[in-house]
């Protein structure tokens, strides 16, 4: 399935979240949402990305922007990840990968000649009406959270 594109309606979801919560897009209708998809809890780049978003969370909060990270890891694993790294972002668990597939981020990857299915690091900025305002595909982590914050500031203005 192709990646979701700017201008498209973001598919709703209702998934287990960290701390026994539920994570859903419709619960935040009327707010801007940053939805970042990352491959795996507690790996170097994913940890850096989650820490960067957590560090900037007060600035996102001041804009009324909701931050949600999503991977195929279990909610229990998300809890350990959040505690270990003192993360403040919400984390959604899509173990069945159904939402990841709807967003087009569950893709075939290759490492050392071995092919496997996994998450392509992607971030979406979703407007108050649930429309995708901006998409970052194949994200490089360095400076990414700051770039997303700048885009969210423009959208919120």
C-alpha cells in the first residue's frame, strides 16, 4: 500500500496505549496531531527520536499539539521504554500492524540481503479536521523533532 499523502484524511485508529490507556485519533479531533511511526522501542535511533519529541513536548503542548508515537511493540514494552528513558509522549501499540498498513508505513525492508517486513520511520502532521497537512518519509532522526515543531507552529498560527 502507498504511503498516505498530504491532503488525505488520516485513518482513525483505536489502539492500546502506554499506561493502560487507549490511543485514538478521533479523541483528538479539533487539535493538531503529530503522529510518528518508528520501528522498535529501545533501539538507538528510535530512542533518540522519542527523547527529542519528549524534550520538545512542552513547546508542542503550548501550541495545543498532541504527540503520538506508534510501533508494533506491545503496550507493556512501551511502558518499559517510557520508564527507562523518562519519555513524556504517548505511545500506541499496533501489534497486528493493521493501522501501520493503512498508513502505508509497514513495508518490506532489507538488511544484509535479508528481506523482512517492518516500519519505515515516518511522521505525519495532522490538522484539526483530521487531514494530513505534511508527511516526512524515511525520516533521519537528527534535527527531525525540531523541524516538525517548526511545521506545527506554522499550522497552528
